[in-house]
């Protein structure tokens, strides 16, 4: 099976929406590359891929879902994002 190339790789539209400069985009790509090559990220990817294969083999519908390592089940991609929708700012700190 041949893998399909991601045509948006390295040119994500949100870069422009966020008004990121070329320097900040390069810095983010370097961070992302370093983070995704870490041992913990590799282990999570391996585990998620294995769980997805098992779930599809057993007939479970995994479309539009990501494997959540915390709850050990598939949840929507919208719900499976960092901080679970809490955002970065702590409540009550707005000026």
C-alpha cells in the first residue's frame, strides 16, 4: 500500500490566518518536528495506529474520530484536542 502525500504539509492555511511571519512559521515547524520525533510521541502514534487497525478490523466506525490516550477510547477529533477546550488562559485572569 502506498501512502498518499499530504499536499498541505508545510503550508497550512492557518499560518496566514494567524498572521505568522516566515520566521515564526520556521520556528513552529522546528518545534513540531522535534516534538513529533520524541519517544513519547512515537509511542502514542504507534499505539493509536494499532488501536485504529484493531477497531476497524472488529467493524467499529472510526471515521472522524481520534484515539484518546487518556480515556483509552475513540472520541471525536474536535473533542480530542489539547486542554480539552479549556484554552490557554486561566479563568479570572482577564484584564
